[in-house]
C-alpha cells in the first residue's frame, strides 16, 4: 500500500483528503506544518507528499526546496496544494521541485487521479538496461544518473524526462508529445509545465557542462542530441 504524507495546516482539509486516500486504498499520514513533516520524513520517507503552499513557519515552497537538497528525499514525488491560481505561482511551485500542482478547491476524484499519475510516473520500469552517452549514464532500475562517475541528483520528473530523451535520441518532440510520453495521457498538466522541467533538467546537467544535450528546436519542441 502506497503511503501518502499530507502536509496541511487546516484540519478539515486533512480529514477530507485522508478520507479520499483511504477510500482509494492508499495509506494516509498527516503533518500540520513543515517541522512535523520533516520528523515524519526522517523516520520513514513516504511514497508521495501532498504539500500545502501556505504553512505556518516554514512555507511549503521552502520545505520542497529543502527536501530536494537532501539525498534521502531528492527523488520523493511532491504534489503542491494551493489556492494560488496565477501562472507565475504554478511555475514557481514547479521550479522549486514539485512534480504536480493542484489548486484549491479540488475534487477528491481529481486528487486521486493526480496522485496515481505521479506515482506511476515515479516508478521506473523494471528490467530496463542502463543508458550511456558520452559519459552521461542513467540507470532506470536503480534510479541513478551519473556524469563521468559523479552522481547527479534529479527530481523524479526530470529523471523521467531525461530517461525518455536518452531512450529516444536525435528526435524532436513537441510539448504535447512530451506530456503524453513522460506525464501520461489524460493528466491535468499544462504544456508550459514542460518548459519548466526542461529548464530544471538543463540546470542540473549544466553543473557538469552536459546541458548541451538538450536542444530547443524553434517552433517544434525539444530533442536530446548526441551529435556534435
């Protein structure tokens, strides 16, 4: 049974979410603020965190940023819960490490659909062989990325995006096609989300000067180029 940690300061929302999770066959755990969430994660990291943007003390955004810096939680899927509806807010939430973004109010049905979609995407297909290009290697089963033997920490969405690119080199994919292949059909994700995660992937690869692999094809989309 997948464990979901709900970090939300409003008890009625936690109770509503908890009821929906249990009904869907998911294990529900809760925290009222970032401090409680850090204690829960330290003792036993969940399979996914539902994280409210506005928390007392440390905000959900700051907590997400901190979790992405820690090795134990760097790859833990995070869905942000927030009443903010502006595009810049959604982009900011994704940029700090969230894998998805749900605005309040939301229906239990949408919530469960989003959770299941993110959980599916976070699971690497068993039995796939590692892929390597010019010193950049990706292990789908071990969920590891290395550059010339040096580990590279990627959030779950960036890992899946890189995995897809490395599995399909030198082909141009539109934002819509990337959403279908990496996020999955029927998910509630905007095309702008692709740009955010491409930017985050490039930033991570740039630390070792490997961002050159990810190319923008104007008017068409993106490709992973292994050619000089």
